[in-house]
C-alpha cells in the first residue's frame, strides 16, 4: 500500500526503536534517534509525539498530511 511505503520514510526508525529496540546501522542516525526517542510514544500501533503543554500529536505520513492540509 502506498501510505505504508511513505510511512517508512521517517516514522519507521522511531517505530522500530520504540517497539523492537532496533537502531539504524548509521552511527549518527542512531545517536540522533536515541536523543529524540523520548519525544515519541506508540499507542494503538500509532506513533504519537509527546509535548509538555499540548495533547499527544499524531504523526502523519506525507499522504495523510496532504489530505489534512487540503
């Protein structure tokens, strides 16, 4: 499915790390991912961004973001 392919662009590393503790092979990407992982949670198999003063924000792939913006 096309939406799932787009999801793998930026959300897959976060999901892989949060669910399976898998890090990307690139050392710099792995370091950045570990630094940013506390900003994300998995809830009902969806990636959500945690903010201090706002509710959980649902992470969208490009197709979903385009739909929301229209």
